[in-house]
């Protein structure tokens, strides 16, 4: 993303891109403090392949950087991106390190290493829309004490105490020695999305982002991709809903905005699907809802979120069909209940009144079969 600001007319392109994604309901962007190249598109494979980038994070070259001299040309381009994200209300989730992007990093615990972490935190802590992440896929760092030390250094260097996390490191997260060193969990998980999140919520007692679980392909279909794996836009969208119904926060990958091949003018179908998702969940108090595994029956994959006192219930049925719902015992809505429906792949909406007992049968009001989401709230008298 930051590379756009270093290109001809790049600042305007970057601002248009940020405005576009914000307009589709996205509010959190994962960005590397620096990345050099990818092994799956190594070198400049096409005009829109920006790895290696035109500017580096340090003076000299990536092969032989001067780690004691930050490259101000690079960081001024990064500033442009940070201001654009701030102005459009998007959080900048900054990975200070990444292990698989051919970056020549300073030696761990060296003076240059300390300088890098304190420099990035000092430069951007004043932005209220920042969270710090030790590294993308920090499972690749064998020295977990070093990881803890870097999180501590970031906390100690940040006068505003922005939140800290690290990405995809079960060895670190599940070691009780490091409990309390992170503010929330940033995970990567591709299977059993909702059930995994339910277990993680019980263990960690903090917000959990599944940052990587699907990759939307390009307009040419599943073989139109930059990385080795891809999903259809529809599959990605339904998996996103599953993350939400596990009580987690989802992320979105599009193959031409996720890595070093960057096409910000694209309008992938996933933008539209995720906008419908964001509009629907924000119409209620979704942050107060908790997952209730096994509550929604009649479909192997149906899921339920509910407020503890039953004032709001969400049901997701990715397979469609008739779903029977056993409601929470405490203060559950009963009798005439307002039902707000969404078909997550067409955007079709409807509002009906349903009559609930302890067990309810839910069927969307349209005739076509397909996935649906419904919000149940006590109807006003």
C-alpha cells in the first residue's frame, strides 16, 4: 500500500484506494512496516508488481542496508499512507517485521534492531488509529523471549499505549509464560473457523482476529491469482460470516491487493459482499453478542450469536434450508419477534415478524434457497 505514494501520481491513487475500501465498510488495514519481495512472484513479473519496491526502509540497498540510517524518502511515503488511513477512519495494523518477504533485517537485540522498533513507534504513535504487531507469521521466530522483549519495547516506547499483538504464533500464545504480554490475538486459521474461535475466546479472554483464512481470486477465476491458493469471492464471504459467528473479527484478502502485485483500481465482488456484511452487523449491537454453538439446528453448519439476556439473536445458515433454533434460557425474545433477513451473496433484505417459542423454525421469506442471516429482536408493542 505504501509503495503507491512513491510512484508518479501515486499519492492520489493511494487516497482513492483508501477512500474506496473505507466506503465498502472496511475499517482495519494490515500493512508491513517494510517488505521486499515474495517468493511466489519474485522479481518484477509485470508492471504492477512492486516487489522489490522502488525505495527501501534503510539507506543503501536491501542486500547491504545501513541499518543505522532510516531512509527518509521511504518513511515520508509511509507517512502519506498513514495520513490517508487516519483521514478515512481506518486502523493501521502495522507488522514491524515479516519473515518471508526477503528483508535483510538487523540482527536480533542489536543496536540497529532497537533503533528500528523505537523509530517506527516514535514516528507513528501519535496516530490514534495504530496498533502494533511484532511480526507477520511470528511463528518463524524461534526465540520467543526475543518476541516478548520486542512487544515490551514497543509498549515502553509508546507514550499512548497503543494495543500490541503478534500474528499467527500458537507456540507463543498458548504458553502461559507470555500471558499478559499481548492485548489481543491475531491468528491465521483455515479450518473449523467458528469452533476454533469459540475455544480461543474461552482460553484467552480477549479479542481475536482471524487475519488469514481465505484469498479471493481475480476476475479470471480460481487460476487468476498471485499466491498459490485462492478462493471464490462467494466462498471467502461465507467463511467471513463463519468467523463472525465464532465470536471473532475477520480479515479480507484479495489477490491483487494483498501482496506485491497491486491493482487498487480493481472492484472485486468481495468488496460488495463485505459491505453488505458490515452494514448488517452494525445495525445491531453485535459486539455484545456471544457465540452459542449447537443452538442452531437443522443444518450442520448453522451458527448462532446471542446477547446474554436474549435481547438480540443472530443466526447464520450458510446452507440455507429450514433451521430450528433453541433460544438462550435467559430473557429470550418470545411471542412476536422482529426478524431482519439478509441473503449474504445477493444483498437481498427483508423484514418480517415471526412467532417464537422455546424452539423456533426459521425460513427466509424469499422462495430461492441459499444462505441467509437473520437478526431476531423483541418486536415493539
